[in-house]
C-alpha cells in the first residue's frame, strides 16, 4: 500500500465534496421533490400511531366516531405507502442524473487534458472511475437526503413518546448515548476501510486491462502464469479490506439490532406499569409502543450512512479526473491564406520536474518539410506534441503564422493543425468513417478515397469484405496497414500544418517513399513537421532539426549535418549521406519493422 498523505487525502476529499455538491445542484429540482416526498412519508408515519391509538380508544368505548377515525387510519397508511413509492422513483432518477453528470464531467475533463496528464491513469483505472465508482458516487446526494430524513421519524417518535408519557420517553432515552457511539464508530472505521478497498480495486483493474491489451505478447512470452499472479497479487489485500468492511458493518448492525429490541421491551414494560396505574390508556400504550419503534429506527440510519461513506470514498476516486489541468484555448483565428510558418520561442517542457525540452528556439518557414531527428529520449515526440498543441509548454510560446497556438479557438486549431501517429487509434463504425473522423462538415466519399490513395491504403481497403463500409472489428490489419489508415485520416483533414510523429515507422521502404511523394503532390500544401528515424526521410526534408537531450543541437540540411560523425551516429551509420532519393538508402536505413514482422 502507498504511504499515507494526509494533506493530499484532505484535498481530494474537498474536491470530491465539491463535485458531489455540484451533482446535487444539477438535480436540484428532483432532489427537492425527493425531500418533500420523503418528509411527507415520514409525517404520515409519525401520524399513524396517534391516529391508530385514538381510533382504538374510540372503538373500545364504542364511540360512533370510531368509524370515521378508521377511515382516517386507512388514509394515513395509504398516504405513507404512496409517498414511499414516489420517493423510491424519484431517488432512482436523482441517482441516474447525478451519475451521468459525474461521468460526463470526468470524461470532458479527461478529453480536454493534455494526453500526458491523462496517461497518468491506466485505462483500467479510468474505466473503473467512470463506471462503478461514478455510480456509487452518484448515489450520494439522494443518500444524504435519505439519511437526513431518516432521522425525522426517530426524533419525531421520541418527541411524541414524551408527549404521551414522559416516563416511557426517559426509559427510551437511557439507551441513546450507546447508539450514538455505535454510529460514530461505524462512520469513522468503515470510511477508512472502504477507501482502501476501492484503492486496491482500482489498481487491480489497471493491471487487468494492461494484461488484456498485451495478451498476444504474454502468450508469445509464455508468461501467462506470471501475469496472472501479478494481476491477482493484491487479491488477498482486497479480500482482507472487504471482509474488514463487512465485519464493521455486521458488528454495528448486530449491536444496534440487539439494542433496539431491548429499548422497546423497556418502553413496553414501563408503559405496562403506567397502564396498570391508570396513567395511560390502551390506545396510549399502543401509540407509545409504535412511537418507540419509530424512535428505534435510528439504527436504520446505519445503512444510509454506509451508502454515504461508500459514495464519498468513490467520489474521491472519480474526482481525481476533475482535477486534471485543462488544455485551454482562446478565440482567435489564423490570418487567411497564411503559409503555415511555425515558430517556437524559448520553449521549455518539464515532466515530473525534469526538463525534456530546454530553451528551444526554432523558425520553420511555411510550406517546407522539416525532419526532427535524435536519439531515443531526445524529446522528438514532445517537440511534435508542443508544435501541434497536444501539450502546453511550461515556458515560452509556440506560434503559427504569428498567432500563439494557445490563443486560437479549439475549432481553428484542429482544422489547421493535423496529426498522424506511430500507433493510431481508429474511431468510427467502418473504415471510411475512421478515415473521415474529425470535426468539420460531412465528408465527401471521394475525398476520403483520395486521402486513402495518398496514404497507400486504397488497395488493401478495397480488398476488405465491404470495402470502405467494412466495420472496424471485421477489418483485421497489420501494423503498416493501421498506420496507413492513420495517415489517410491526417491527409483527409490536412491543414496548413501537419505533424507526423513517426507515422511511417511500420511501412516498408517502398510504401514510405510513395507516401512521401503523395504527401508532396496530392495532399493540401502546407508545412510538414516529421519525426524521422529513416535516413531517407531526413534526406528528403528541406530542413533537419537535430535534438540532443532536449536541446536543439543543430539545424540545417541533411547533407550539411551529415559531415558530423555524431549526427551520422544518430542513424547508426557512418557512410555517405543520401542526398538524393534512392542513394545508398538500403545500406543506411534500419531494418523495416513490417518486413521483420
């Protein structure tokens, strides 16, 4: 288990409570209606013993008014049943709306955060926080109302008991301090246990999703047993916390269940003595016993408190998503017909306090292709993310045609800046929809096919069972084919800046050349920023940016930089530069991943 952080836990609890209050405001009307129905049902429950007792006295005296009061008894009982039913229906609606609001807020903040912030949580954790944890947290507003209203019958019953006969009320009050201690102990102990249980549950969910995502690798490595042990390693801890929670709950329920009947027997005994003395009538005794039963219902608040405790603990898990820093945007637009000039001025990016980009100053002329090269860990992907505003820089500014990227509207930014990635994720019902995925007007099927042709994907897409209409689950693809669809999506939405982050790494050499030629001739003209590992990609670029340990070590053409042995070492080769397409590329390029596959 992780070390305790009281300050962090307190901050998380405050954030969770703010989220729960906001969820309650979202369903304020229904919550008020729930409260009204709950109070009305409690009022009917409080009126019932008095009406029953008075009716019994009238019937025993054979008073003619007994028939009318019998009808009143039926009306009060019917009202209690109807209001309880309305409360249950409204409570379900409030829980559903609150859960949906928490999920929507968490998902929006997750999608608006920079990808590296979202990546702090594993997919399994995110799934659990937005599903089961949000459901449990969404029940808190109605549970708080239910717990508060659940106190009305016990308190009202105690007051009514005192009005009927003060001695019976005093007999009941003698056991209340012990009940209060039991409830206080339950809330304190169960809160800590539930929180630990949910923490372990989230960690196990994260490991399970990781194992499922890497199922082929696990099978190929023959490590299924080891992965099973890793996923289930904290299962004993989960079991211990679960059993501890239920032991606390069971012990509290057992004690309150034993205490409540004892108090009722005491009230009944005192009431019998008062009846024998003539200080209390038969109807009064019936009412006193019924009110004592209502007052004893304070023990039922334990269940409501348990729901609140579980919900608040779950809300602390879900609320971590609400605290993700948002990647904010402005409202400005780019100048019309701008060339796509990209500038980075004093850019510095930190990760966990460590600089990954340091004082980067670059000016990339519009309409040019710039290759970003460097050893693994030099900051290439971070530079690409900063250039396309997928992450914010901690210092400095990034400008496109003179406009800071953070001042652009989100729509303008994503319309004019496109991305393609090494491992693209595809969204949409079918292959055509996956290529057309993105904001903007309804895509033209011909432009979708043109983008696929430019990315070298049209041929294999046409071979699919339904062509571009093939559902994604029915379209098994290799790594290279997946990358080509990712490129097609980027080409289809190409703006004045296109960022390719190692987006051709799984393509064979011939296909990569064809894609580069199509990018130059068939895709909307603009500025290209290419994270490159192949010598050929760097050789064909207009400008090369050489990164080393987060700094720009040098810029220039590939031929100019090739004179430096350290630059040649980036590509693992010391031979002459490939200044023209096809010149010594076979000897200089690393083995193609698709060919190895």
